C-alpha cells in the first residue's frame, strides 16, 4: 500500500503548527507520508472555508481528518494505517467518542464501502456505550441495503462472539439486512445462553420473515 498523502492547514501565529510541520516533513523524508501539502489559512482563507475548518493545526492524512496538535508518534501511527480498514475503524471510534456522529455518517454516505470499518467497533467489548450506540446508528442507516447485506458473513461471525452484548448486537444487525441468508446464524442463537440474545435473534427472524 503506497504511503498516504497529507494536507496540513496552518496559520502564521499558530504556536503548535511549526512542530506539526516539522514532524510531517520528517515523515515525508522517511517515506511514511507520500506527499505533504501545506496551506497557510491567513493567506488562503478560502481553503479553510471550503473544508469547514475553523482552527489550526488541521490535518488530513489519507481518509482521516485530525484537528489539533498531534505528536510525531501519533502522526506516524495514523499515516501507517490511514487508508486501511483498521485505521478507519480507529478513526470512526475517535469520531464517535468525540460526539462527531454526523461527520462519520457523511464519510460513509460518500463512500458506503467504509461501513465495513464500523464492524470492529461492534466487536470491541471495551468500546463505551456511546460509541457502540453511534456504531449502531451508522449501521441502521443502511438497513435493507446491499451495502449492509455485503457484511452478512462478518456479522455472522460476530453473532458467535464470546461476549453476549456483541452477539446480541450482531443478531440485531443481521435482522436489519432483511436477507434470508441471515437465518442460519440467527437460528443458531435461539438456544443461546443469554436471554437477550435469544430474544433479539427471535425478533430478527420475525423481521426477516415479515
């Protein structure tokens, strides 16, 4: 996978921008970042207006947008994973944690294939309730769609997860696919040890049959 390109927005009087610029320039030299474009918003305010950026430093690296100062180690980490599903999953987790659900929704609406990057959050037992609820909203937006149906095998795997919360959520999303192919995974959960999982599996089967 080629190194991602980066766009850094700065201003002349920003105290944190020089460190970000230096760190990113080093990453370009190392080949971790493929190309770096730098824009001074005091000279080109229209760029910030177009991107909806109100404060600097602001960075877009691959498909990830980061506001505020970041260490060189953080920047290298994001550069290494920015265009991978794991990286996008981490990015969606960050957006949901910061209450930026609309931003995550807009990204997935623009590129529905990114919906797959929400699944690692479903399977993350350490994710907070708010993050898990946000992931649910993102998936529910695609109920009955080919985009969600394409994730059937992975949702099926999650329905067999060791954690009952993950199994319950997966059963709910399997029902939202509206696809008869989800029945085998849901049938398997009718005898689940957890009552909530059994109930949601039953409801999802009814939803598919209905």
